[in-house]
């Protein structure tokens, strides 16, 4: 059996707000809290379990998607008026990048985590 990441805990200032934001931008479902986590299923094998904590380091989460998914996610980012950018140090320059022949965009979630969506 190959190793598959099943779930990871994402620290948040407000787990519900972060889970709703993530699900909305990525076009996923959020069905409410389960125990003390606010889980969002990414795909058949991965769930992000948002959890409210007092203090935490901000993290970087990168998601590789196809071109059609990128278009849909990017449209939702712009529709929500979320600042976005072309790189990790320019996450608010309102541009995307074209690295490796693909496209990429960075933006922050309500807890300050840096999210990246890339196609290549």
C-alpha cells in the first residue's frame, strides 16, 4: 500500500469561518462541525480538519488542480474580492504567475494561512 495523507489539522482563529471560506473558494461542501473539528473533504483521501486555537504559526497549503478547476477557483477568489498574488512574497499584487508553463495564484485565508493553487 502506498502512503496517503488522510487528514491534517489546520489551526484557525475561527474554525467555522475558515472551513466555510475554504469550502466556498474551492467549490467544496462544508457540512458543519464534527466533534471539535470543522472538516472539509478535499477529495476521496484527504480531509482538512479546521480547529480553533489561540495561537499558531501561519502555514502554506498548495493545491495542484487542472486548468478548468483553476478557472473556477480563481473566479471565486475574485468574486469574494480576496486579495491574491503571483508569489508567496507578493500574495496581494493582484496577478497570477505562469511558472512551468502553467498558472498559479496565492491568497490568504481568514486565519492568515497562505493558500496556493497551481496547474503545473
